[in-house]
């Protein structure tokens, strides 16, 4: 039921849901996966196509109502609460694959499992991350650190076209040939430049795939961490891996062997034949006795079994830091911050191995920095007073930057600058000034509009 005058006016322009607090469906449309941020805006619009996105953005611009965007709620920062308009894109979930051109087109609300399943019918895969439920657009605009990234780079490096509704209500097709500044900024600049209605990106061939995990008891974390970091220096780009220190709560959805204790989890994604993968992981398997070993050849469609990310909504803060290196001293620092006997309370402390194609510039330049980082360290913790203890403690090993996709929680809205080099941040702010001078899109890792050179 639409009651306020503003919502009435907007509902008159749209046939999709326009909801206010108390309406049926309002709670479902404001709810996100990460419950640490609670959107409670006066109006939510459940858009179904690009025309409806245009209407909703035009309404925001005309009435000076700032706009929040949500697909899945995996990466929220500032909440739209008391004021603002939330555009929920979850009803826009069409996927089309062109197997000859090896290109996918995904609408704004698409989740990764949908693209992976559609692409697999043609022996192809996108550069998706660990979770099947994360949104394609939010992930890609933040860079997109994929399971196959060491072989192919960031997901944003493979984007070929973006349809976006800008703050003036125009639907713009940004490509390497047109609206080139906007195309550069969208790929890395996250949700600051408009509402993306669809995105096109290249797919890669995955004829053989091998993955899974090795779980070690927490007491062996030091041995496992040192063995893994030395091992990463020797592996080819087809091998991607991460090491997570897990402190899972003692609750039933969590497998029993993980509950209420520290476990070191090595995650593996390998592109290529099984015998080559088995040869590469042999030294890891020999590090120490495992609790569980799930490494095996698998269809790429089972990628979610590698990290086993949660599939049910929870509240959490997420922080990250890009590391220049992970030598013996850096690893020892991490062990004292997050290893056995530390007072770390984070549920997950994860190191992802970077390098390979991630260290090379993309064919079409974009706003994703971090080509100089060797590892990405991220932490995920329950809401509490000091979410950045571990990443702050590792600052001396960092490049000085965070990975924005691994920042979540209300305090992170003001941390966007940490995600970029000074030159990239300055250019993003200048492009923001041209495309969104009033900072209509501000419920995000916000890049305020600023003049060139300021
Ligand atoms: C369990 C888990 C696993 C993850 N794994 C990885 C991983 O392997 N690699 C990686 O890089 N990241 C990963 N992430 C981080 C994830 O990529 C970010 O949280 C991302 O922002 C999620 O996008 P979303 O649309 O799903 O979330 P939402 O919370 O719905 O959106 C987050 C932000 O994205 C922007 N956005 C979303 N849709 C649009 C749109 N249509 N137009 C403009 N802006 C938009 C907005 O600024 C929005 O605030 C993971 C996160 C979780 C929780």
C-alpha cells in the first residue's frame, strides 16, 4: 500500500513494487545477506527492467532523494535509513551466453551460480569468486577476485560493456569505445557512478578443473602457514589458493569438525588435468596430517564446495589489506595476531595468493589498482568493537591499500580512499563530479565528487 505523497507519485510512474515501511514485501526487499547493515528507507523500488531503473533514478534526482542499490546484500556499507530510496535489483536476473564470442550478459540482480551454470553448458566459465550467491554486478564493479584470477586477472579486466543509468536519469552504454571515462571508473569504482542495469564480460574455457580443501587442526597453523606461503612461490598461474584460519561458532549448520575450534583451511582451485594438480598439491598434503581432505577433480559448477561460504544471512564486519609480501616475519606477525593462543575473535582470517595475471595491467585500463600486491588478507568477524585489529596489525606489510570488495559494515562507507592509489582516487572523484555532482549515489563505499587536482 502506498501512502506518502512521494511514494504515490513514484508508484504512478511504475508498475513494479513501490513499497513503504509496513507494506507486504517491504521487509523482504530491504533484507540483505549481511545483517550488520539494515536498510530502512521510506521507499523501496523493486525494479524489473532498465526503464523502471530510469524512472526510479529520475525520481531520486528530481526530489533530491539519495539512492541506495542492493542486489543480494553481500557487501553493504552505509544504510539507507530514515531517508533515501532503495533500488532493489533482485528481480532483474536474466543471463545470456554467446558461446561463439565467449561473452556473457547478465542483468543487475544476477547471482554467480546462474552465470556459472549457463556458461558450463558450453565448457566455459566466468571469473566468479568463492560464493555462488554473490551478485555479479556488485562483485565485478569492485574488481572481482576470482577462483581463476591468477590465470586470468580480475573479473573487471574482462568486462566488455556496461549499461548504466546515471544520476541524470540517462541509460548509457559504456564500452571501450564510448563513454570511456565512465567505463574506466565503473570497473573498480563500485556503485558510485549509477545503477548498472546489465553487464557484459568475457568467459574463459575450463576443460578440466580440480579443487577442494585441506583442513588441518588449529595447533598446526604455524607449520601450515609457513609451508603454504613457501609453496605459493613455486606454483604456476593455473594454481590459485588461499589459506583461511577458521573459528566457527558451535552451531548446527556448521559441520561438526569445524565447530568451536581453530582450523586451518587451505583452499585450492586448479585449471588443468588432475595428475598435474595432484603433483602440485603433494607437498601441501605432506605438511601435516589433515582432518579432512576434499581435493578432487570436479565439474566447475561445483566451485562453491571449495570455500563453503555461508548460504544463510548473518551479521558481520569485513576488513582487508593488500600485502606486498608474506615473508617469514610477516607470517609470524600474522600468527601472533590470529594464530593459536592469540585473542583473535574473527570467524575467518583469510590470505589469498595473488600474482600471475593479477599483477599485469588489463588490455583496457580500469580503476582496479592492486597489481603490486602479492597477497590479500581479509577478516570477517561478528559485530564488535575492533573489527580491524588483525588488518591494522599487519599494516607494515601492506601496500597501503584495502580491497573494497572485502570491506563491509557501516564504518567502511568512508574508507573508499583506501582502495586506490592517489592518482586513481583523484580521477574517480573527478569523473564522479561530472556524472553525479550531487552524490546521489552515496550509500556505498563513497567517492565524493571532487574537482580535478583537488
Ligand atoms: C561469502 C562471501 C564471499 C565473497 N567472495 C568474494 C570473492 O571471492 N571475490 C571477491 O572479489 N569478492 C567476494 N565477496 C565480496 C563481494 O564481491 C562484495 O561484497 C560485493 O560488493 C557484493 O555485491 P552484491 O551485489 O552481491 O552485494 P550488495 O550488498 O547487494 O551490493 C554491494 C554494493 O555493490 C554496488 N552495486 C550492487 N549492484 C549494483 C548495480 N546494479 N549498480 C551499481 N552498483 C551496484 C552497490 O554499491 C552496493 O552497495 C564475497 C562476499 C561474501 C559475503
